[in-house]
């Protein structure tokens, strides 16, 4: 009896280890497939990308869903289909992926593959910004700076741009520099303006023309 009990425990342990290894293998397999898809994408082998990522996307992998969206958005390896792009971005966004939210917001803002809807564009941008996406934070700053989708609010524009700038987003760093230079949404401070301009310049974004006039376009 004792011998059988030991064998049973060993069998249970092996089954548990096998299950864990199978789960780990499955996750590693998905990552490897995504790595292969990324390499194919960079090489311009878009049909291969589609074949690799479609099953993953259907299973709910958000990175695969975003890749599918990009393929349909730009007609890469498939016929261009804006509505399909929106569908895939929407799936990733609904799953809580910030990149999917940013891309979905762009679609609503531009009316790409979906009816133009400023409220939805703002909603998804806000959600992504709250999740910490520097791109979304800067986009939200521009919305408050322009006052087109929401009421114009220079202080909120600066606050969101500053969050993005602190995360290293170059366009936001240049914008924050301009805010400090002109006293837009924050007290004028030329020393801080120079600090943020230099940060942006280090990433290739220099002071050219008026940052604020460009955001109004």
C-alpha cells in the first residue's frame, strides 16, 4: 500500500510538472510565433505575417490583433480593409491593451473604417493615457490644447504633456519646452524651457517654427 501511495504521488507530481511545462511551452510558442511574424513584417513578407498571426489573433492575443489591424489598415499582404482594421484594434482595446486603444482612437478621430466620433476618440485616448501610454498622454494634451474634441484647457494640456515628456516622449518634451517658454498652462520659466527643448533635441526634435500653431492645424 505504501509503495502504491508513493507511486501515486510521483505520478501526480509528474502530471503537474508536465502540465506546467506544457503551459510554459504554449506561451513560449506564441512569443516565438510573434517574433517570427515581426521579422517577416520587417522584411516585407506580409502574407507570411498574416498566416502566422491570424490564428493567434482569433485566440485573443492582443499583439497579434494589433498586427492584423496594421495589415488591414495599410493593405499589406491583404486587401486594404479599414473596417477590419478597426475591428482588430477594437478587440485589442476592449481587452485592455493601451496600444490598441490609441490606434482605435485615431480611427474614430479620422473617421477611418468607422464613423468619425470625437467622443469615442477622446474616450479611448483617455483610457490609454490613464494606463500610462506616453503617446496617448501626448494626444490627450493636444486635445486639451486644441479645444476641438473637448473644451480648451491649457493647464490640463500641460499636465498631460508633462506626464508624457517625463516618460521620454520626444514630441511632448518639445511641447513642454514651448509651454515653459510662452507660459502656456504653466508659469513661464526659460530655464525649464531650455531643459525640455534639449531633451527633445537629443531625440531629433528641434525648435522649428511654432509648436502651438502646429497643434492648431
